[in-house]
């Protein structure tokens, strides 16, 4: 594997890279490798770690999605009455 050193990088660019790496759950070095690799391959960079919600959505999207019927929430249960126990 080759090593690449980037000199004279703007502080704001470095800060943005650090934030983007954190959002993707990567180190800055891993994020830079991913960005460079995707740029030369012509594909948009993908996050290394998706949240559990995104992973579940992606799993079911391949199956055509899942639509669940939500129950009516108009009649909420009443709290229990403990007044007789206090006597």
C-alpha cells in the first residue's frame, strides 16, 4: 500500500473532514481514503456504519418495504385506582 501526505490543507477543510469522519464512524485517515477511493471510482462516498434504523430500513426495502397498521390511540387506558389500598 502506498502512503500519501497532503500538505498545506486549510484548517477549515481539516475540520470538515474530522466532522464528516465522525458522522460516518471513521477516523480522519479512513474517511480520506474512502473519499479518494470513491472519487476516483466515480461513486459517491458511503458511510462505514449506518445506524440500526437505516440498516433495518435497507433490509426491508429489498423486500418491498413493510407497512404496519397502527392501532387507534383515541382511547387511552386509565391509571389504576389505589385509593382503597391507602386505608
